[in-house]
C-alpha cells in the first residue's frame, strides 16, 4: 500500500468518489423536479444555445437583461405531448420583445409577440400544437429591474391519451408525477399543488429534515471519512512503532560495539582488556581487546592479536 507522509494514496480518491456521487445525485434530483432557467444564462453565446432541451416542466426567469438576441427551443419527451405556457409575471420594456413559435425553429409565423402592452392577465394560457416551443428574446441596452417575466412551461398530454401519471382537474391534462407538489402551479388550476394526500406523502419522505437520498449520502460520506481517518492514524502508529524499534536496536548495537565498530570498553578498564579463552586441554590463550578501525574491525571478543604474540600456558601439575 502506497503511503505519502503516513496517509494512504487512495485517501483522496475516496473524497473524489464521494464528490462525484453527490454531484450525480444532485443532477438526478434536479432532473426529476421542475427545472429553472435564467434567460441571461441561456442566452450566452455557446453551442448549448442551439440544443433542444427536453423537459417535463421548466420555469424561465428574466430580469432586465440587456442587448440580448437569442433563440431557445424546448422539446417534450414524447411526441404525444405538447406544451402549455403560463406567465406568473410579465412586464416587458416597450423596446423589448418576446416571440413564441409553435415549432422547433424561429421561422415563419410566430404564435405570439409580447411587449410592454401585454400582461399576464390578458394573455392567459397558451398551448402549442406540436411537441416543440421556440422562444426568441430581443432586448435593447436600457431597462429597469422591474422589466422581465416569469414563464412556466409544462409538457402536457391530452385526455384522449392514456395517463399513467398525474391528471389535472383543468381539462384533465396529464403531467409528469415529478411536477406534483414542487411548489409550482403546472396545471394552471393549482390541482397539482392542492393534492393533499400526494403532497403529504411527499413531505414524509424526509429524515431529520433531509430527503432520504441526501440522508443516505450524508451517512455514507461520514462513514468513509471516519474510515480514512482510522486507517491514517493506524498507519502513523505503526510507522512510529517501527521507527522506535529500529532506534532501540541501533542503540544496543552501538553500546556493544561503539560507533566505529569496536567492542565498547567501560570506563576505568583502560585502553586494553585481556580476555582468556580456555581450550579443551585446559590451556588458555590470552587475547588483547583493543580498539579496531575500518581496516581491522574488532570481533565479538575484541581485536585478536597475531598468533605469534599469544602465550600458551599449562596449569602447574
């Protein structure tokens, strides 16, 4: 197992995995609910502006955007669906215009052309005949923060088609179940937000104020973080114990042989110390234990003098 300063190399990988998991769950949660878009963001010049955005429901916000000239197209998930458009707020500057096209392109005859004379009250609810709606928004370089709109777009299915999700009271349109109880009036009559049983069931799917998905993510993330900390502490303790053992072993060898490799001599013993070895015949050999060096290191019995200097003796008979 690779280590970097006592921390496993795979420690950061776990945090990256957690981050990817959280981001994936967050994107999934946003895909299930109604999407929110800012016109300023959508109208930025990049290739995503040309893509068809498939939605079940969306809310578009505009507030005092200047010098815009962009085209945005939305598409339903099924060809059996079409769009219902309803403004929760509408107050455009007289030099700003919002064109609504019943199709995938901003060409031909537009369905509606909105400007300062239009309000949400006199406009009402708009329906497309196709499963596309295209918006073209053009503004000048002047405006106030009061200028803008809030547009709710909902993919609906007519009553003649089989509905396996939520059916509105108004004209019995069928909308996606994920749009129910999300705080946005998608049915235009409020029936998707006044369904008490459904909204209560939706609220009970929480733990400690968090959705079940986020609660599980929090528990798993906490467990993985604790696991990494435990492993890191264990590795540090093991490395410290190994280092202390190595130091103790090195100190004992140094005390036995000295720093230059010779047998350590206790103070008061002098520079030399005689050692007597007894052979099998009862004789002995006197060995002088002197300091060794790098050319003649000492052995466990000190530095052995040449045999010529050795003296054999026999005990008196």
